[in-house]
C-alpha cells in the first residue's frame, strides 16, 4: 500500500515539475521574442504627400542595422513617375510578365532613410481619372505591391514583408485646396472666370430691367 502511495506522490511531483518547466519555457520564449522584436532592424517603404508632391521613402525604423535590403514595387504604376527617371530604382522589363522596379541597399542604419520625388499629386490623379474614362481596365493602375527583404547582422536572420499600396490614398476631397503656387494661380483664374460670368449676367439683367422701364 505504501509503495502505491509513494508511486502516486512521485507521479504527481513529476507531473507538477513538467507543468512548471513548460510554463518557464513559455516565459523564456516570450522574453526572447520580445527582445528580438525590440532589438532588430525594421525597414518600411511608403509613399507620402508634401506640398502637392508625392514622395517615396525607404526607412529603417528599427534599432539595429539592416543589411542587403531589397525593395521591390511590382508591378510599376501605369503612369509616368520620376523613380526611374532619376535612377532611384532600377526598372526590370521581362517578356511575359509585368514591369517592376527594384532597389538594393547594402547598409541602412537605424533611423536612416532614402527617398525620391515621385511626381505631382494633382497631375498623377488627373492622368489616372482620364485614363479610367478612356479604359475601365485602368482603374487598378495606381495600385501595386511592395516587397521588402533584409537581413540582420552577419545575415543570421532574414526578414520579409509584403503589402499592397495605392496612390489613391492621397486624393483630397471638398473645398478649394491650394497644393502649390501653380495650383493656386489656376484656382484664382477659375474664380476670376466665375466672377466675370456673374458680372455679365448681372449686366444683362440690368439691361432687361431698363428696357422694361422704358416701355412703361
């Protein structure tokens, strides 16, 4: 009887030891993961708007250096942009597949960024809307996929990100928005034309009233 009792106690002790070990291992793994997330390179690539212009930026927002970073925009937007014109990215045109742009960066330090001018926001959107009017299939021409591949120190860890982007995120709605000097001048010219039309209509109304008064 005592042997079975001791066996039961030993079994329960072994079972508790196992559960304690598993809980400790989970805690250690979570600590390792938290440390890895806190001390790692983290590269992002994104578009942003400033003073009526669209820009493309590649930035390491992590706490460690990113090595051999490869940024890929696939497919390229079906519009003219300056990313290829200023040699910021290399254009790859292969037979049988959509054209894509790619950039390789050997070293990208924490908080370091590279950026380029993409184009004038208003011109890009106007071109887009005209192209959609011409061909409905062009409605996806401002959408693309960004793919990032980069490594930590000694290439012991590979990171990979992939996400969709659209330049339609930067369209503005409602009211008069002055994007730049050129756009401001155009808005003033439009307002002057509207005022001239109103002035002409008022003159015609006054003539009509004068004619009626002369009749009576």
